[in-house]
């Protein structure tokens, strides 16, 4: 039989007694409580006598009024996908030393997206080809990079395509870089769900200490990269060319507390604005954008995501032209040719 030790029996008399105590403490009469719960007075009286013939729905209505019903928002499919990916990453990195850079001890950023629309079904093997063709050729270390190297290549896990760029020496892996910004973990599902986790690039530099700097241009580059990746994947998965999927896109940053906003990665893009150290450690934001609107919609979409992020550093306003300049630099930068999609993967 399955273990049930984590579950505790419902102490109904105690719950009823606590509901009665709270009703009186809040100055509610039995009639008031019944009215707020949307039940009849006889039902309310039966509840307070401890009768167990009430439906759960009516009991919940009564308990809700006095704050005795813990109603957590339901976890949607994307939240579950991300939660399971994070659990998988923790299991993998738990085998490393506690202070290993690949465990992102100073924080990380996570991007996840979901393609909402009519998508064709593809096999994991075909999905892997699509992902190889969807990598954006704008940076030297792109997000969702597909490596062809033992121990670093994508693998299939329960129908999902997954990559963990292990640090040098781990499980026999031989590679040059093992810093936080080079040990990505990502997962993509055939139904158009994707998530990627990476450590802060700023924490891998010798010119300043980890957890002290946050570059303002890097989020723009990385968000551009991921949104265009989502667009590429959508092009290969969509079934109706007249109605391309929408992209639900979410960004999450951790380890921001106390960092200073700088123009380290792109010195010519110096903000020239007064800033202060971040007073908040975490940041999260979400947008929906039509896949067909990209890349034209990059600027307003990115602005909606990063302007509140910069607000953590005391930036109240930033001219749109400054963000547009960084986006343009990203779009005109290409470091390698994109691998072509095979005819099988491109078929609709």
C-alpha cells in the first residue's frame, strides 16, 4: 500500500469549534455568517452542531468566511512544467560541491515560454532537429544552444528534450568554461513549452566581485534571443499558417539584492543616469505576444519586461530610444550561420 504518513486526519470537531470561535471573535451572528457564506440558517446551525451530512461545497463556503480554507491558486501546465524542470536541475547539481559555480550560488535568471495555439505533434527526435535549427546566431553563447559533444548533447527524458552543460571534469566532461554563465540547463517539450536557466554572466568576471554588478543591456539581448527562439520553434510546430501561436513569455531573476546597474557588456551604451543598489533580490514578469508579431514587436515587448526591472535600481524612466539601440545592435549581430532544418522537421 502507498505511504500516507504525510497526511493527517481531518479533525472535524476542532475545525467546527475554531470556525465558531472566529465567528464570535469577528462579531458575526449566525445569521450574518450564513448570509456571507450563501447558505441557509438551518445549514449554518447544522454545521455548528458538528453534523457531517453537509456537502463539502457548503462546508467550504462556511469555512471560507472565517479564513479557514487555504485556497491556493491552481497550478497550470506551464507552472508544473517549470517546477519539474527546476526539481530536475536541483537533482543534477546536487552532486556538485556546494559552492560550485554551476550551482549558481550568486543567483540566476530563468526564461520560460509556452506556445498557445494549434501545434502539430512531433517526435522527440524531430523536436531535437527543430531546436538545433532554432538557435539564434546573434551571440557567442546563445540560449538553448545545442552542443554536439559527449556529455553535453541534448538527451531525451520522458519525451522531453533536455540539456545540462556540465562543468569541466564532471562525469568525464572535457570543456574550457565552467562558470555560472556557461552551465545552462534547459528543457523543451513537444507541445511548445520551454524553460532555460543560466547563472549571471557578470559573476564570471575578474574585474569585479560576484554579486556586485548587473548589466542593463544583457537582459535585452537575452530576451530578444529567447523570443526569436520561440518564434522559430513556433514556425516549425504550427499547423495553421493563418493563425500562428501566441507566445506566453516569462522572465525571472534572482540574486539582484545589492547589485549596481552598469554598462559592462556594452560600454558604449552607458546609461548616464543616477542609480542605486537593488533593494530587492528577485524579479519576475510575464507577457503575451503574437508569434507573427515578432520581431517587429520586440521593442514594446522588451520594454514592458525590463523597465520595471530597472526600477529596482532606481531608474524611473528610460527613453525608448535607448532600448531600441540595444535591440538593433542585437539584431545586426551574427556570430554564425543557423543550421538548416531538415525537410522532415520543416513539414507542416
